[in-house]
C-alpha cells in the first residue's frame, strides 16, 4: 500500500498511522485460544462477552447449581471469599483458580476448568469400588485425597490475590493447609492441568494413580468411560516406590514452606495471614533478572518464546507485529533496528512475523500491519505515534520509567518535576488507603506512557497546596493548574475505565503542539484556537506561545466563572420557587419545587481548545487548507473541524494576531449564534452544502423532523392521487382512455377495423 499525499482536510495528519489490512482468516475456537495463550490482564478495549460458565460483571450473581457427570450429581465448585481465604483453605490440598471476570482467557478456560473439576470429583481412586451414589464414602475422591477445587475472583478480592503474588490471569496455585506449595506453569489445556493434578495426587497417596495415566473428557462433556485407557500413555511409570519418593519430596517442600511462612510457631498454632507467601517472595526475587536486551538487537519471537519471555514474566517488552510484504513494515524496519541498538541494556525489543506466527497474531487481535505493542506483567498498550526513530526511542525511554510502578514523591520532588513535565497526575493517599486502591491506580500506568506522568504522595505540604481534604484523591496539574477527578466514592476511584476515561480528557497540556498522532484528539468535537508558529523566529515563537497560554488560562477562568454563575442562578430560581410555595402554603407546589434538581456537568455551548502547530514542518498543509503563508509571521486560526470551517479575521477584518487580547475579543463573536464573523470553508461547495445541512439539522432537530414528516406526507398524498386518477380512467371492459394499450370486446382487428361486412362493431382506442 502507499501513503497518500497530504490532502486539504486536517485529518490527513493521521495518514502516517494508516495500517495495512489484515488478511482474512477463520477465527479459532476460544477454547484453544485459552490453551495456547497465557495470562493476560484486562484491556481498555470493550469487554468480551463471557461464556455461560463465566461470571458477568454488572449482572446479579446467579445461584450456583449442581451438575451431573457420569450420572453423578456434582455440587457447585466453591467460590472463595478473599476475607476468609486463609481460613477456608486451611485444611487439605486446594487447587485455586485466580481469575478476573473480564479476562478473555479466563472466560474461555471456564468450561475446561468446570469439566476438569467434575471429572475428578466423580473419579475413583485406584482400587476403589464406590458406586455413583456413594460419593460421601471415605473411598471417594475428596475424602480419599482431601483435594479440593476452588476459584477466587481477583477483581472482587484484589488484596487476597496480591498477597499471594498473583499478577496475571488466570493463575492456578496449589495450597496445602493454607500454605502456598506450587504454581502451575505450562500450557493451560486439559492435558497440562491434569498432569499437574496427577503429580499432586500421586504425592498425596503414592501408588494410587494409574500407571498409564487417565483418559480425559473434552471440555463441556457430561461423562466419559472411567475405565478407558488414555490415547497416549504417560511417559513415566507410576509404581508405589516412585510415588512414595515423589510424595516425600512434595511433603518436604510443603513442610519447609509451612515453617518459613510461620516461623517460631508451634505445631497446630494459628497462622498469621499477614505473612507473605513463598510465591510472593519468589515474585519479588524474580525482579532481579539479567540485563534486558544485552545484544542490542530486536529479537525475533515465535509463539513459544513469546509465551516464555513475554506473557509469563514481568519483564517489559516493546514488540512489532509485521508482515514481510507490507510496505509500511519495510519502511519501518531500519528505524526498528536502530531502536534495538539504542535500547541496549535498557528495554527488550522484539518482533513477530505474522506470516509465520499466524496463530499468535490472531490471538493478539491485530487490526493491521505494522502494529507496535508494549507489554508488561500481562498487560499491554498500543503505540499510536509516528514511526520515526526519534519517536520510537522517546516512547521507549518513557516506557522504561514505569518499571518500578507509581513513584512516591514529596513536595520538593514534585516541584522539580513541574520544571520539565507539562502534565502530572497526582494520587493523594493516607494510612487508610487499601491495596485495592493502589492496584487500580497502578493499572493505568501503561496507558499513560507517552502522554503524562503519574505519581503518588502522602506529603502534607502538597495536600495543603492543592487543598486536599479527602483521601484517596486524584488530580492533574497542567502547567501548574489543578483539575480534580470529581468522583469521591471508593468504588469510583477504583473503577479503572472511569479513571482512564477522565485521564484521557485532561492528559493533554493546556496548549499542546498539534501533531499527526494527536490531531484527531485535539481537533474533533470543539472549536480550536490554532496558532501557526515558526521555531525559526525564536523570540517571536517564545512570545507567541506565552500569549496563547495566557489567553487559554484566562478563557478557562471566564468559563469556570460563567459556569458557577449560571449554576447559582438556577439554584436561586429553585429557592425562589420554594419560598413562593411556602408563602402560599401550597404543598403540591412546594414538593414540585423541592424535586427540581440542579445538575450542570458541562455547558451546552461548544467547548473551546487551544493548540499550536509548527508552521515550517506543516507548511504545505497550512497553505492548502487555510491559505496561510508562514513567512508572513505568526497567525491564529479558529478552526471548527466538525463543520469543516474556520475563522482567520477579527470583527474589523484584520487577521487574528497571536496575542491574548486579539484572541479573547474574537472568540465571543465566533461563538455567537449566529456567528458575527463570516466563516471560511476548508471543503468544496458540495461538501460545504452537506456540512451546512448537517449543522442546521443539529441546531434545529425538531424543526428538521417536522419538515421531513411534511415531505413524506406530501409524497404519500401525491402518490395516492396518481393511483386514483389511474383507476378512474378505466372504461368498461378494462379499456383505458389514457392507457398505452387497447382491448377489443368483439372481433379483433388492427385499430378496430371491421372484419367482414364493413360493420363497425370494434372499439377504437
């Protein structure tokens, strides 16, 4: 494919981000997707519709029901509570699935997990002869092995999952008497999980498992021949001696883990749940790994190496997904190689050939080539910037800063950051802030790469500076100006999607630079005061940017004051109605007045944004779109991208200067209805007529609806009149006076000529 030349429309700035279409392919089954994939976390994209066996967030919890497998009733699998987690698993072996209701892999693997539980629950230990109705006997599975299956929702009980080192979903952890023993590592399919379980069962009761292994059901099956042999016998013989040795090794490990988790306690004494689990210690120890990208190259990844190096680790990776035939990918290749060399010892750089690793690329759900993704800890974020070497390196450097999580700052460190950062999100917390709160705020880190910095603080001086009185509280400082996340309830501050949505609305600087990557975000949905500047004139450039920023700050202050004034007027009007109703002793009017709700989230008038653009770099686009010559000096344009129009003159007809006074005098005249200054268009006459028609419909929807109804009604009346006139013109026998055909009642002849005798019996049309 080729990159189209820069057109007149502003949206042509996004042409650098055009992606080659993906080749079509049949969608693989979700079950195999969960098997080959690994732990993933929730993304900012829309949640996947869950399968029947998976829970659906936002809906009422369904009442668990029993199922039937091999003719035996199976009780619902136990859903653990985070508050009572250690108490519930303190007796016996517990294999627990830690999951998220929104995780696609968790949703896909749910039927497999349920079938595996039903199969083992109804299975017979070696040598046992219990019947289907004796599941409560000591020779049935649960009493014989004291082995249990359970699940834990990590969205609802994030603290419990974090305490056991769970950082990605789904995670299968084995516990003995409340102490972590082992985590399942491997392919998450029926065979892989069964092998893990069989090893645990053999260690519990050496010699009790079949030597050749077990025949496993398909996910979703309701039964299987209990005496059937596996298609592929187990590679290792299972005799009593080997089982006893394995059991001793396993029990020694569990005992050592138990002693480590509860040092200085006597046997049978209660455990302290605050002690970290061995798994969490291993997770902490795993942070000290070898230097990333030691060779300074981009590593070619296969599906297997991707799962081993990226999915199942906490290491950050910057990965390009490409196709060899894609022209954009070919053009990007040298820049990507240079990125690998520059990130030596800093960040892992990789690439995936989607013509070879088709399944992996389908699982990632790519929309086009090339797609560049940043991965860390099971989460990912897509890079949507330009593909130049400098742009890629800049993003990669910012990505390496998040390795240690959200940085804790004091007032001195924050003031130092303000000198270099235009946008800083600050999370205020205190001693009562819970781990769920910290986990939820950590999740937005990846999405903020390349946009803004996020820090946390409990510094009292910073709280006094920004007038913080409730904790936790989230705010953003843009050029020193504070804006606050309005939601204060704990469930709102933990809502990842709401928090990220608010962050996206304020993560741009007050006066950002317009680039190809952010043009749509800046220009759509509002009027934009766009300053055309040139860095070649350094003094004028600095002065113009300062004037634009001052104009933006003053305009924001005026809008805030107008908003508060309008809201106060509505409150005064409500109070006046209440007082009038009380004076008249009119209870009905009093109730109506008190029920009035004053709610003003935002103005109905169009919002105004501010930005500047490098006139030298975008000279051609600026000249062809707005007719502005950069060499003539700094200019200001007020652009309405939604209606493809703009204003470049004041009410007196002079060009809008890059000054606070000129901008603030012109804006009210442009926002007036109708505008006091005639707009110019960036489109052709036909396109302009379309946008004007759309604008008129949006401005007067009821009038447009009435006009449309009148047109439809008029057309219906006209059509019925035509039909009636056509029917009334029909003569006896069906001859039409105004028709295009004729029919003779008697003998037929050309134009009614009499056949024989000259008598005129025929009808002439």
